């Protein structure tokens, strides 16, 4: 039954991904910008209509949209994601560019996710256990402030304070891997904005579960507060928190675009910005489709985890 549930969820994701590819490819073909003109560049050959027509035929842009779309999907399945057409990426495989940048963004997102759940969930539990106390108010206020301050304000402020003034961090620009101190600031800033969601959802879920009959029974049997929370409350309370992981994964993907630009991190965000600046349509299509696939996979993982926690969902 569980495998059938997973297979059904995977099957439901395929049409969504195909729809994303269709919309993305349509916007690339009919939108502003010509990949052939970008390929030719700002040279005197821009007015060479014979060259442009030959390139258009060579890359299949003179065929009907449906034929181009089917051919593009077929190439995607075979692992051919096209080649960059801008001067910087001309002749380089889009697949190789994405596979080079994706692990960097994945590592940054994974560290941000660890900070987010490693800090947000305990703060939410603490706020729930100390409901309506001064500690509860401090935690909620901190979460609201973290959510309210935009990344483009927080990033330079923390850079000045931690790097230039206090010298707690030697350098925060560039990328030296996940175990370098350069990842601390970008991962921290990336994790702060959705902190309110995790703290608020955890706090609400803990308070709701603590009012259940089986928790009162556990208290009557003499179990301590810590044992009740760890043995009975967290498993049920964390189910709605897990459902936020899909939304947070989407945020980490989009939020990393600005963070990677600020801190000079060669990840997917920087690749997307470079594609936009240079009107590199094959690169933009590839990064958009991979981004959509990541969001779909993260939501699929959330659905599977939710079914593990609550077996009743498998029969829905």
C-alpha cells in the first residue's frame, strides 16, 4: 500500500513537470529575445540574414512550436539540455553548467535548512512550554524581526558588523566549500526569513497536542514534562511542521538567487542571474526546469514523510 501511494504521487508530479516545461519553453520561444541573435552577439554579423537563417535552421528554431517542444522534451529525457548561446557560455553544455552549480546551491540550502530546523524547532517547543511568559514573547518577537528584515538589508549590516567591525569572521565572500567559515553568513541569512514559520507552527502544534487526552493521561501517570514531550508530543506535533519543508525548499531556491549574488557564490542563483543578463534562453530554460523539478521532488519527499508519520494518509 505504501509503495502504491508513492507511485501515485510520482505519477501526479509528471504532468505538472511537463506543464512547467511547456510554459517555460513557450515563454522562451514567443517571449522577447532571440536565441540566435544572442548567439551571433553584438557583431557586424548581426545583420547577416543568411547566417541567421542558417543558424535558425541548424538549431531547429524554424520548425513549428509543437515539433520544437516535443523534440526538446525528448532531448531532456536523453540528457541533452542544449548549449549556452551567450558569449560567456557559448558552446558549453547547459547540463554541465547546472551540474557544476547545483551542488553548491544544495550545500548552501542544506546548511540553511539545518540552521532553520535546528534553531526554529527548539525555539518553538520552548515557546509552547513557556506559553504567555516573557520567554515566549521574546522568542516570538525575535522570529517576527527575523522575518521582517529583508535579506538585502540584513546581508550588508551583518557583513559590516561581523567582518569589518568585530572581525568574528575573516571573510564571507566567495565559496570554499561547506566546511568553510564563508558559508556561515549566507546560510544564516537564508535561514532567518522562514524562521517565523517554523517557530510559530511548532509552537501552535505543541500547544494543541499538549491539550490532548493522552497527554493528560501521561501526566496523571506521573511522567515528567520532558518525557511527555519527547515520547508523546513531538512525533504528532512535528507532522504539520514537516509539511512546511516543501514551501521552505522553494524559498531557499529563490532566496539563494540574491544571497549568492551578494556573497559571490557560484551556485544556481548566480547562474540564473547570468542567464538573465545575457539573454541566454537555453540556460534560463534549463535552470527553470531544474528548479521546478527540485520543488516537485521536495514536495514528494514531504508527502512520503507525512505518510510515514500518519499511515491513514496512504489510504486517502
